[in-house]
């Protein structure tokens, strides 16, 4: 009896890596011939400025297993991943970057591990071939995210991995307007593991994640997946209030013993500045959460598809 053939969907968001697309397709094609002939490759053009859609169209016309989605504007990497997940039909889904740093040749190892009974298998990069500043910021970001969300986070694990259909269904049912795939995958749970993979150098183009964009992403993820900052501000308020009461008692005792002859103008001004700053800081955090609530209640689509190729209508 022949073993059951699982269909594999491979999803890759595309932005600024037109030169890598054909090589990505060729390498995936060779890999899938060895492990499974039934696959689909979904390339999502997130309004890439280098006309990547033209290359996606050429590849899709050559092979109808290659499917393309073109966004009406740039909606972001994780919205592109969401679009691919919602359009995918595979029993297993592989998510990977298009710049070939995630190597297609590692897919068989992920697939073999998944067949051992794991619902999701994450690729752990043994050595990240990224700029030093990105490694440092990534380390800080994941440490902060782990603390705020009270979950385990590994900066060596990104999007690259293989996921069972049940996992993908659970992620697609999440109604979060702010999409961050690694955090969503960890939230849904399921039986998971990770394996060490080789992370390649980037052959074409350069990363579009500037420090400003990474900082903005970190703030969005923190607000979307954790209310701990609000709880921390409550604790900070209680600590400051308790400290002020203790300080008032100490000051009163010193006054009774004659250590304070003239009330200090400087301490009064510093107290006003300090507490005013704390109030503004706390109100700012609350305002950010209210802003995210405002975005959610508008119920705007996560993405808008301008054009698609090789999808059944």
C-alpha cells in the first residue's frame, strides 16, 4: 500500500527580492520532487517596489502550482503571511522568507520531523547571518517580549517552519488586527518542537527592517499580545504612593526634631515634575491601548488583494 501523500503549501511573502524569486522556485521544485510531488507555492507580493509581480507572473504561467497574490498597497509581512495562510490548501504549510536565507533544502528535515507526530516544527537558526545591529535589537526585542507576554521566546526562531493544517486553522480564526506570526503560533499551542537549521547569507537586496520599523513592530506586538505594561503602571503607582507616604513620615519626624528649619522649594518642584511625568507616562500607555481598540472596532480588512494568479474562482 502506498503511503498517504500529504499536500504541502509553501508560503513566502515578497518584498524587495525580485532577483531571488526564480532561484527560490527552482530550488523548491527540486526539493519537492524528492519528498512529495503534491505542493503549491504561494507568493504574496506586498506591493514590492522592484516590480516583483512581473517575475511572479512569469513563474506562475510556467507552473500552475505557483500561485500569486498582489496587494493593493504595502500591508506588511505578517499580513502577507496571513493572506497566504487563508488561501493555502495543504495538509502541511511551510512559511519561509523569499530572500533565500531560509533555505528550501531544509524543508525535508522539517517535514520528516512533523511526520513524527508534531503539529508544528520550528526552524532554529544555528547562526544568524544578519547585520550586528539587527541581532542586538532582535535579542532585546525577544527578551522584552518574553517578559511582557510571560512566554518563552527564542531570537533564533523566526517564521521558517512547517505547520499542520489544524495549527493554521487556529491561527486563521484569530481575529487580531495586529498580526505577528511567531507570537500567534506560540499562543495557539499544539504539540511543537524545533530543529537546528542553517541560515544562509542574503544574496540579493537588503533588509527593509530599519531600526525605526523594528521599534514600531516591537511596540505593536507588545500592545497586541500583552496587558502587562498596564499592570506594571499600577504597581509603579502603588510603589510611588507608598514611597511618598514613607517620605512624608520621615520628613515630619525630622521636622519635630528640628532638623528642618525652612521648607525646601527644590524638593517641591522636583516632586511636581516627577509625579507629572509619571501621570503623563501612564496616560500615554493607556492612550496607546485605546488607539489599538479604535483600530480594531473599525473592522477594516487586514489586506486588499489587487490581483491573483492560479487560484480557483
